[in-house]
């Protein structure tokens, strides 16, 4: 072995030793910091599972995915066949597995090994993967630093801990675990770009792009835009006017990106299609160019303390602040970092850019993990400067810190103990770093090594302080919002699903298809038990389900329009949806929908059976088009659906001649059809009584001048009916108390808030009113009306304004006040906020439901016999005396294909949300088959992508070999 080879080996050993030493030290510091941050969970017996999305979505998705993989591997290795379901009736009323769960687990490398973990210990795996994500984020950051700068180990250690435990990491560790993944991928993407710019193999970049693409499309999209911005700025800064080099490098990066993305098509193509089809994506969202003043003021303190206004999560350890101040003091150095910092600042202060990064959706700063990376990187880059602060620099830094402290003291929304605590730490550290004292020999009293240790220790303390104010009992006590370890078994194994399954097993009822609804149930738990439910809460929604709920005016009583709670207990809709059971917690007092009979109490739940439930398949002998019923409200429309199936206009036009002959409305004579139906619903005359002077009726508007004001709508109701409050064209215009005094007179038509009343207020009251107006203290994004009927029934109705994050465009509502044997004669509506509640029309409707049995008998007379639900299939036989529209109470999806006697037929959008096929008279075999849209095409593209990747690697390696040979020749 020659001397050069031995030197290379020795160098590699030294590097390996340094890397292992760094990883060891980093691991120790990470463990210490993690204990300080999450000790509140450990001490209080709380898991890392947030009671909201953590429990309702993330943890259940992980449990489901584990079982899904176990079943797949069992079939693969034991039964020697490849089979997995792409559709599951237990995702709400039925949904696509990949499109629903890619947002949470499918494609996430950290979720994959869940199949090895028993469900009883899954919460430990869940927590371990969160800690692993954070740990790897620090290593990814470290790799970026060591590969792009000559930096000290202590600097990188401090930067890594600061990056990992910024508020984005701290918050999402207990809220959205997969939000931590970009903290790993994004540094690797940036490092991959840098390697390409240096002419190094692009494989890291390709791997990072691929993994980011399959993990979560939402964050992949975001990281793509951020990386593109980074690349363009970097190329312009690096090559300035050398366009040729710039385009060459840009082409190399673009080619590597394409090579990386194409193999991911098997996941990306179907999921992208689902994103573009999602009901929220299709809702027009207004763009904004300014946030509320409150947001900008909170930014000041949130830079160093916890806070997440519009998802702007910063909360950086205090040494970062000193590093950033020093960065901008040194004018002619690190220009590129300053440019990136300026770009991030612009994105932060102008909502439009946040909306673009959020998929052209609502105002949001979920890109702020990238800002955390920049700040931590600045700390590493400025490390030497921090250790060698000059007297003048120290003085300027001190002045800036004093001004910062002053802003936090005098600005209300920046004033809090947590930011003061951080800034006091900053002052202490700055004093340690400043050259205030020196020995007789002129050397600083505090050595460089001591300063480095101080910065690291202060960073850890700063992180611990943020955790204290967020998680401790004396702080926000955020940990209390996490699921207790002791409650896990009860939540998992003693819920409405186990109660219903116990009943079904005790009574030997067929469990091949079971659908239930209820009140105050556990979201998404049904998917763990294979039961179909009208409860649904996942990020991506079926656009047809959303359209149906909107057209029927189903009340929104959650803060999220994609969080469904049943069908407002409407008799007709519960039948049409094939809902068989209604479950209620034994401790709750709930009004039970009409047609449900009590069948027993199991495991703390009362169970009711729907005597009017339609089977999963039922048939219509006529149809109407959406255009023909467009003028009906939700109460009338649901009764039309009990008589005729509603089809889209385009599909009705494409029906065969025989099928078109079954149109219920001939020659556009809708009136005759509606007369034949003889609606059981009736619009009742009513009067509105304002219960105080704080609310008045003004030209189709209810003007409210005091929160909590109410009106009572009086009418003569009917016995044995469902009573509905129907409002069309609702709108809400927010007004603060200050605007009542000094705003448009339309907000105070009775002139209650005049100058005399204003002058009667003392100064503090006036200041509070002005502050509420100036800083938008009262949200105008949504309002939740409270409705109480004379029979004691209560309902809430939530309206979202266009400025709401999840605005969905709904403005027509039909609120079911329940079925009552006695006549309901009044509804009292309480308004939670000041403002103008305008509307196009208000109706009180009474709907008899005594016809439900005859409707159900007619529709269920022709349904599938010998029906079997298999893996992505529904099969059965049907015998028809005349042609029918066979309807499946399965949410419509373009992934389904239908076959009648082996021949493919068109699937129609039935009743806006379900599926239907036209079947002629006679005996037929029916089969439905599901395949995730674009999944097969994605497989082909991925296969071609793998070949392309192999070719790309081969060509790249060949070029490298040629360069090496040329280099050797030159040396010789």
C-alpha cells in the first residue's frame, strides 16, 4: 500500500472519529434538552398525543396503518399474494385509503415500522418517532453546517439544539408530528443544492426530494417553492452576470429534481389529484396584503417566546437574537444571509406570500420551519463574531436589546413575562460576551472556551424557559391538552364502536356492513373497528360529500367545515344514507331522531336502531336534474330525494334514450312534479320579536349592538313534525363597539351609541373600546348562533366569513330543531357578536315524516340480493320488473367502475353525493370495483422513473470516471 493510500485511510478514520464524537456529544445534549422540554408530559403522566388532532387524526391513522401493513405482509409472506384495499368503508362513510392517509402516515418513513408494534404500546412508538424526528432534524442541520462552512463543533451543537427546539418543533411535537418532517428534509434539500453547485454527486438531493415527495404532498409543495427561491437567489449571488453558468447549474438542479420526483409518482399522482379535487381547494379564497395589527405586534415578542399567530412559530433561543443583531451590525459581511432574512421577513408580513406557500389557500405561515433553519444557521455563522465582540459592536447590541425590551414593555400584545425572561437571559449573555474585563496581560477574563459553553448553556436554558411557559401548570399548561396514559385503554377499547360491536355479536347480526351515527362521538375511531360512520374528520375531503352537505344546508357546528357530524338528525337523510344505528353516551341527554327505537345499553352507550334505514343499495324509477331542483331549499330537496334520484345535468343529457324516458319532470314542468310529490313540508308564517333594544330588524338584516342579544321567532307549529329554521344568503359584517360610536350608522340604526353615551364612559373604558377596535380583539372570521326551540331543543349554527382560514362559501342553512310530538311554536336565536347579520330570506318550515315508511318500502323493494363487500369490490344480484336507477349509499368517486353482467356501465353522481347505475329490467349480476384514481398510471410512471434514475446514475458515474481519468492524465 502506497503512502498516499494510507494517508487517505488515516484521514477517513479521523473524520469518522470526529463524526462519531460529534454525534455522541449531540446525542447527550439532545437528551438533556428533550428531558427539560418534555418533562411536564412525563411527570404528569401525559402522552405526546394532543386531544384534538393528535388523538382524532394522527394516532388513529398510525394505529390503522399498522394494522393495514400487518395484513399486507401476512398476505404477502404467508398467503403469497399481493393484495391491499384501496377503499375502506370505515373512512367516514367510505373513502380512499392512500389519499386520506398520505397526509398523516402513508409514505412517512417514520410511520412505516408501526406494524412491528402492538397496539397497546403504540403510544410509546408514537412518542419515540416524534423524538427521533427531532433528533434527526438536528443531525440534518449539523450536516448542512459542516458541509457548507468551516465552523466549530460547539457552534453547530448550539445551532442544532436551537433549531430542533424552536417553537415550531416544540409545538408540533405535541400537535402535528409529521409537521416535524420538513425540519429534516429541508436542510438536506439545501445541502443537496449546494453539493450540485460544487459539482458533487447529486444523490443526496435526489433522495431528499423523493422522500419529501412521498411523505406529505402539502409540505412537499411548500419545500419546492422555498427551494426554488433559495436556488434563484443563490445562483444570482454566486454567478452574478454569468448567465451561461447560471443556466447550466439551474438545468442540473432541475434535471435532478425531475429524476427524483418521477419515481414517486405512484403516490404523488393520486394524492395530487385528490388535493386538486378537494372541496376546500375549489373554494375561492380572497387574497390579503396585510394582517391584523395584532399579528405584527405579537411578532415582536414571539421571536423569542412561544406563540403561533397565523402559524408563525418562532420562539428561538436567545443567543439567536444576539447573532442576528450582530449579523446586521456587520454591514459588508454575510450579504447572502441578509438577503434570505429580508425575503423571509417580507413573506412574514405580507399574507399573500403565505397564502401562495399554503397552496393559494388561507393566510398561514406553516413555512416557518424554514425561517427556523435560517436563524439557527445565522447563529452558527456568527459564532466567531459572538466570541470576539468589539466594544462598539457590544454597545450597539446593548442599545438594540434595550429598544427590544422597551417594545416588549410598552406594546400590549408584545408585553408578557415569557419574553421578559428571555431578554433578561440575553442581557446576561451579552455581558458575558462583551469585552468588559481583561487581565493585566490584556487577555479577556472570560476565555473563549468559557464563552462557548455559556452560549450553549444559555441556549438550553432559553429553550427550557419557553417550554416552562408553554407546558407547565403555571404557564399555559398545554400539556393538559394531551391524552393521559391512564385514559388510553378506555378511549381505545371502551367507546361507541366496542359498544355497537358487542350488541351485534350478542344478537348475531351480520356485520358485513354497519353504519352508525350519534351525538358527541369519537371522531375516526370507527376506522379502527371496520364500521362505517357519518362522523368524519380528515384533512382531505370528498368534494361530492361536501357539495351534498352544502346543498342540503346541513348545519356546521364545528370550527372546521371538513369536520362532519352526522346529518343534523334529519329523518330523510338518515334513511338515504343507510344509517342503521344511533349511539349516545349514557351520561348525555340528547334528543333522539325520529324513527330510531331503543334496543339496549352496552358499555356505557345507549343504542338505537333506525327502523327506516335503507339498505346500502336501493332503486329509483325516476330522476330529476340538479338544475330542475336548484330553487329548492334543503328541506324540500331531501324529500325530492325520497321520490326521485337527483342527477347532474350533464349526466342526464348523456343517458340513453330509454333512461331519459324515466325523467320525472317532463317538458320542464317542475310544478306538476312538485304537485305530484305533494311536499310534506310547509313554510309557516312567523313574527320576529326583538328581546331587547340591542337587536333590531332592518331590511333583511338583524343588527346586533351587544353580544348576547337575542330574538324570538314566533309561529304556529304542527304536531308530529320536524321543525326547521331555514336561512338563505346569510352574511355577517363584524363591528366593534368603537364602530358603533364612530362608524357607519348602519351598525347602530337606533342611535344607542351616541356622543352622550361615549362621554359618560371613563377614560379606561374608552381606551379599552378603542384598543378592541384597533387590534381586532374580537374575531370576525366566524360566528356561532345559538338556537333554542320552545320544546327545549338546542342547536348551534356556525357561519364562516370569507376571511376565515377554512372558508367554504356556505351561506344557506337548514337547522333541524328536532322531531317533536307536540307543536313547536317558537325559536330563540342568540347572537354571540356585535354586527349585521344579513340574509336573503328566512323561513320556518315544518316537515311531516309519517310518509317515511312508504318511501323506504318503495326504494328498498329493489336492492342487491346476496350482496358481498370484498376488497375494493361490491357484488350482488338484482331482479327488476322495470328499469331502475340502482343507487349505492357510497360516496361518489371516479375510482369506482361498475359492471352489469360483465359489461362496464357509466356510474352516475346520484343525489349529489352517492353513486348510481342505470339497470334495465331482468335478472342481472352487479359488480363494483375500486381503484385509486391515477394509481395505476402512477405505477407505470414510477417504473419508468426508476429506469430513468438508473440511467441518470450510470451517466453521472461515467462522467465522473472520465473526469478522474482526465485529471490523472494531466498529473502524469
